[in-house]
């Protein structure tokens, strides 16, 4: 069970009254996985160098930040006016203790993630756009294609992936090699704060440092793939660009960076305005954008999947009374015009603004991965925790979702020689 806010030393400790969960050192040392564990490590060497100036760069740093651990931190010309100038120039980040702590952190992260081939963040600027739906269904679809997949839910205050993957109420296990995540099936496992809570309705009311501590534990102590590693780690994030995003990106930058991000938006301006900030966050934190996904652009359903109702009391002040007449309507259509029964109905859910997410992606010079319609069967698959494309292969969102996963696999292929270099072309070209 998780400790109360403020009960740990500095808020970084997860206490454990349950023998199946808790803390421990990472023991994930297997290196036989297909993925480029060694590539990830060797690739990180240059990016870890203080000389490149980007490592551990705070998200509120000035452009041109030399890095708080640089010998020039706080004194470089780029530091003028930076909110961190005092602490950077104090040399605190360069003390022997800070350096030792940093090296230990890097070693733990490298050990915990060395057998993960690709790490993909799923981001959205705004809540309610279907980010977790897409993250979970991308993970289920990849697993259905035979890839080994991990799902990491870093939405500490609103974890929803256990429900969407059909594993609510299960517990993570503690073993000699770290936390064993919950297995959805043999090649898909999930880690979420929800598995550490005393009940499904428990609220997590934590400040930033406490959340960061748990995310670090997830990254360093989860035994992905039962010692054999995984092909894809899909990271479901909370909306916006909060502590969870910043700390995850900074931790991962320590060991070579995130492979890429999928950015989800609905087509209306209120969502896209926030997503543009998310894209700028990716640019500033050097997270390559694999692509933008448009969600819920239209409602699409087969005519035969609809429920027809007659509205009664429509002309008075009473609450409307509906009378379901689906059978009657379908029978009538079958007799009079059976050809329409094969049709799909379509309606705009949101008015697209300025060309919608596709045009926004063009303006940011990042790929557009695809557009998913609002499909009731997709929502049902998430409620039931099942793979949508397997259970509803003919449903309107199945082809677009498969295409999005095709594009993801094309961007981040799994081969014997996969390396993080493969994704260079997806980096921001702005
Ligand atoms: S003071 Fe300089 S080194 Fe420190 S965060 Fe700001 S820009 Fe970076």
C-alpha cells in the first residue's frame, strides 16, 4: 500500500505493507533481448556527456541552456534571466554528492530499461480526447501482432489503463528482479499506480516530488518481459505538460531518450490549442514526434448497429419519454429498401478548426498518423478490456487503428539490428 503524502523522507519513498509490492533494487540484468539494449546504452554515451549541455535541462530553462551540471551553469550567456540561475550558479548540481547521485540514477535507469527496445509516450494537451483509449488499444494491437509489449501508466492521479486492459483489482508482485507487472496476456503486461492502491476509488493526492519518485521506481524497478525484455513500452501520460511528463522525459533522456511520442488531439480548436503546446514541449525536450493522431473527428457506425427511438412528449415541458422502435425500423427498411442496411452513417462530432490536426501536423513538420472515428465498438472494447481490432475487425475504427499501428511499427521497427538511430528522421525539423 502507498504511504500518505509527506510521510516519507522528502516524499520519494513508497512504503509497503503488502508483501506482494514494495521497493527494492533493480535486478533486471538480462541482456539477451532482441532489442538494442546495448545500442541504447552505447548510444547514450554521447548524450550523457555534460558537454552537450542538454542533459537534465529543466523544462523552464532558457533556450540554449548549457545544462545545470555544466561547469558554466548559471554563468553562460544563455542563463541570463533564467529562473534557475541562482541555484545553477551555486554549483549545487556539480557537488560530489550530486554527481554520485546522478551516476547511481543513470545506472539504475539503464539497468531497469536495458531490455526495452522502444519507449513510446502517448501525449495529449487536453483531457478527454481519448489518449488512454488509443494508448491501450495500440498496446493490445501490437501484442495481438506478436510483439512483446509493456504498458506503463504514469497518470498517477487518474490511472485508467488497468480498467481499459481488463485487469482491475490485480496486484503487482515483488521478486528478486524487481516489480513484476500485471500480465494482460502472455506478451502484454502493465504497471500502474492503481495496482498499489488499497481500493479502486482511492484518491492519490501527491505533490510533484512524490510523483517523480514513483515514476522513477516504475522505470528502474519494473521487470519488463520477465527478464527477457520487451519490444515496445507504451507510456500513457496524464493530459498536459506536468510533473509526470517532465520527470519521465528527463529520466529517459539520461539513458538515451524516448524513442518517440504519439500526440492525440480532437479536431476542435480548444483541443488543438493545448496540443500545440504539447508539440512545443516535445520540441523543447527533444522528444521525437512519431505522429499526430486525430480522434473523434466523426461519429461512424453501421446503420444496423443504431438504436432507433421515438420521442414522446416532445411538445410540452415534461421530460422526454423515448420509445425504442429499432426492430420496427429495421423491418421496414428490409422490406422497402434493403440496400440501405449495408450503409454506414456518419456525422461530424466536432467542427474541425483550421484544417484540424492534419494541417496542424503539417505546420509543425511532424507526421500525421491517422484519424480515428468515434466508434461505439471501440469504446465497448475499452470497457471490456479487449483488443478492438480482434473483436470488431469490421467496425469503422478498425482499419484506421490498424493503419496507425502500421505507421508506428514502420517508424520504430523491431529487427535484430534496431537502434535508436532508426528514429532520427522523426525528430523535429523546425
Ligand atoms: S541557469 Fe542556465 S544552466 Fe541553469 S537551467 Fe537556466 S539556462 Fe540552464
